[in-house]
């Protein structure tokens, strides 16, 4: 068949690249990552020939996904990275039914608790340069031909969001989240977020999208607007960034301003606080990006659910086994805070994987330690699926990689990590998030199996056209430009 996107099959279905979500400087690929991509391309050429199909047709198939993941395994094993691996039989690269069984799932409820898009009509556009986001690979989509100076921004807008999330991936439900910014320069406003929700509603996907209310309590007006966010916009949770501040100084949830915020959330009856931890915005206020306050407030407010976005992960901090008091950065700051404050697993602290899993797909040892620690100390019921899409394009590659990922038996035995069973995977993919968000997976599935989004997805997958692109900044310059357009420095 003829393909609208990538007809020569130059893009892999599992994307290892330098893309950032705009909250951290893009990190170059390691030699092992580059080898993984090279081996995957070589395998695609060979396996497509063996099956008698074109490269693009092969790469959009389940065999193409399996072949890519198997190539990654080979590249990582070659440099002794065996702590985690993608658990696939070699035959899956050439046997469609086996590949389909391994990478396409078994009807899990997939609830992505961290999604984003860029509002192409927002107030932030007024202060952005004429070529803002022009570097994004998606800026050349068909919507770029609409009238207007920045019509290409529609390629990052709500229509494409729906395609990326609900047609090109197996995602059932998503929470639309926000980035930290001044009140007059948000790439996504609550009004725009609600417009996306209404687009999904028009597709009868009324159970598919929830909204965060962004609150920076150290910014004038944010605490005062919380009641409107609840009453008018029906937000399901609050999103905050403790290292962000108008003057470059962040705050702790455990100090006076953080306590006022938590108490306001409790008073309004929306007792779910999603807090960005890790992925620091720079050296200034670095301590506020760490998790020392999480255990303190979880103990003080046991009726509040604290969802720790990114789980405290830092790209420059290697994830290894937790060592106790010597743990001073990365995910270990979350683990240490829970341990020192007596917060038991499966309590009121949840670890979210947005950007964390996507980055750790490049490092199977780090991924194994990160997941192992979080499951052990936060609890098997308290690790949440998030992808930070659409910065990384469609989340389907993250889903397929996680469906097959396993922690090695050696690490499980040495550190008491859990085996990632199908039941545990299903919990992480969506069932765990139903508790803080107070929803029923069965009730949602009852609607999403037969709504217009589901019907459109079935029709679309007769002739799928995933683009396999990522949208976020890939270089330091692109990252700094994005920071500038987003109302100035976040640090």
C-alpha cells in the first residue's frame, strides 16, 4: 500500500532519540543507544525482505515492533546491560501472530495520567517569535496549510492530539496536564484544555479525558482561583511545580505556602495533588525539585493523595539500588523520604512514570532499578502510568516497550524487586490510577469499547498511518527557545 508518512520506512516504531519534554535539556544518545537504532534498522531491512513486504509495511506491523525491541536487547547485551530487557522470543520478529500477542496487549485499561498539547491560539503566541516550534518535526503536517502566519501550530493542537493519543495508541483515558508558567503566558490554558475535552466529547468519548488545575501557590492569584478551577472546570486534581517561582525560587509542600495549598485542596474536596519532582529546571532552587517534603506531607495529611510526577527522576543521576541515607538525588530522594517518615507501600504516595520511563527505555539497567525500587517502596498498587505525550509523539511506543519489559531474575533476587507479571503490568497501566481519581475501570471500559473513538480507531487501523515522530526539543538551543517562549526561565 502507498503510505502518506515515511513511505521509505526510515522511522522506527520504538523511538530512541534526544527529545525532551521541555523540562530538561536534551541528553545525547549513548553509543549503545546509537548501536540499538542501527541494529534495529538493519533488522528491519532483513526481516522485511524475508517476509516479502516493504520496510514501511514491516515497521508499522507488530513484527516491526518486535524486531526493533529485539535489536535493542542485542545492543544492550553487547555492553553488558542486562539488568532489564524486552521479554520477547526471537521468532516474534517474523511470526505476526506471536508478535501481535506480545506487543499488542490483552485489553488492558490504559489510563495515562500525564498528557500535554500546545494551544495554537493561546496568549503565549503573542510574545513568541514567528517561527516558534517551527523546529518540531510535526510542524509540516497537513494542517500547516491552513490560513494564518502560524498555521503550522495546528500540527501540535487538539485534532492531532486526538489522533496521536486515541487512534495511534491503545490509550483509553488521559489526564491533560500543564506546564509551569506565568498566568499570562501559558502554552496551555484551562480554557484550551476544556476545548480539547469537548472535542473528545463530540466523538462520544466522554469518559476519556480528565483535567488538572494548575496551581503555583507562590504566584499571586493561583490559590484564589482554585475554587473556580473546581466549580467551573471540574478539575480532577491539582498540578504544581515546587521548584518554580516568579523570582526563580521554589517552595516545599511542607512549608507555610505549601501547607496553605494542601489545606485549600482539602477544603474544596479535590484531595489529589500532582507534584512535579525531579527533572530539575536548573541549579537554582534545585532542592525544591527533590522529594524530601513528600513523606512529611503524606504523614501530615493522610487523607490527601500525593502523585509524584516523574518520581523524582533526574536524567544525569544513574539509577541504582537504594542505599539508605546516602541516597541524595534522583528517585532515591523519594524512597528516602517515604522510609524516613514511615510511609508504608500502597499508602497515599503514588509514583508517576511520565518522561521517566521514556528516558529509561534507553537504559535497561536504570529502568530495572527505577521500577524495582518504586514497586518495592511506593507499592505495587501505587505506581502510575504516564507518558508526557504529545511531546514524545504518540505514546504507543512507550506502551509497547513497557508491555514487554522485564527486570532480570538476578536483580530481582539481589534486591527484592518484583517480577513484572501481566497482572502487575495491568495495575501500572491504569488500574492503580483509578483509586486516587475515584473512577471505575470497568465502567470506563464499558463506554470506551463502543464509543465513536473506538469505532474510529477500528476503522483507522485497517490502514494505519502512524508517523513515528517526536515533537519536543531535541537540542539545547531548541530547549532554551522553548523556555524563553514559555514566559521566561523556569528555574
